[in-house]
């Protein structure tokens, strides 16, 4: 049977490369104790590979026609739960219980989900990451054990970038403050139908708390935002709206940071140290 026509307004592209689909599930290490959140299951290609191994799969799909297709296919699977709607607008626990009650599902109690495995719409990658991880100033109080996502390659490179590289930016600092990050594998555009205009990558995030977090996370959040406002400028020039430049130069020297450093030259630990010192 031919795949449903992808809808541009939902950012739909069907990943149909068997090897990559299997690699995603393997890298997420889906096992019998896992309660998986899948955003945008689409035609169910990834879902089919997770349902046999997970304790529970909760899928959120915004496309009504795809929801009907998924319900028909998985109606006999007791541990698969489909929620129709926009993930960013939903209160998952409330929606889950209400939907289970309406469908007369057994044991409709909400159990916190411990892993995310998803091919997300690229145009809402930022809001989804913030929803799952939280912010520097307000981390997710119930973090996932792991988050395995298919994202635009450029975004994946930025998330996992090392200090001193062109890709390292504010997104890198914000995500790496909250999680360990790695690129699992590249995904060429030809692996999708229809093919997107860009290549993609699978990233895996492992949320964790830092042993020595910023003493004032809100201050650090502001510092990172302002510090990366213009990447090509030296950091001391970007931050002149927050403090006198000579004073900042003194602080940088005390922290053994080159006073001529640009924002991408500082790793997460150095951003924390700078935030704590200011």
C-alpha cells in the first residue's frame, strides 16, 4: 500500500530507510521496561519497531487522517496509546487519562514516560527541545532518561558542537548545560519520501544535572543570549550592555579566558564560571 501523501503544513517527510529506522530504535535501547513518547508517528514506520519491545508507547499525532490509520493498525495493541493533537499544546497526563477513559482502555492511569524516540517536525525543533529539557533557568523537574530525535543535520551539528567550532552557539550551550549530547548517525535526504531539501541526523540527548551548576541560572541564561547576539564580535564587545568592558576584561583574565575570545570559544564550564563571577 502506498504511503499517505505528506502534508507540507505539518512538515511531513516519511523516513523509509530500514537500516536507519532500526538504528534509531537500537540507539535508544528500547526495552521491556520503557515507556516511550513518540511525537509525529506519521505512518507508523518507527512505531512498529518499538511496540514489540516497549512496556508502553504513547504517540502524539496532529494529522487526523494518520491518526485513523494508526488506530486501525494498532487497535489490538493494548500498550499503544495514540493522542491526537499538537504536542506543544497538550497536557499529556490529562489527555492520556481522558482518552483512555473514552476508549475504555484498561488501566488508564498515567505513568511518567522515561524515553523519547521521534522523527519530529523540523520547524518546531526548538520549542520541542525546550519542552523536553527545560531551560538553563528552569530545567525539566522530571527529566527523561534519554531523548533520541531525528533532526535537521545543521541543528544536530549545533546541538553537539564542540567549543571553538563554527557550529558552536547559544543552542549548544543551552542544550549541553542540561544534557550529554551525541550524533548517532547522519541521514541523507534521499532516505525520506518526499525528500526534504536538507540532510538530517539522529541525535541522542541524555539529560543530567551538572555537579557544579550556575549559582544564578537566570543570569547565565541572559549572559548566553546576549553573549551570542553577534558571534563574529569579541565577547567583551557583545556584553558591554551588561557591564563595563574593562571590568569584563579583568574578569576574563582572572578566569584565564583570552580577553579577545569570541562567544563560541567558551565551553559550558567557562560560561558557568563567567556567570558565577559577574
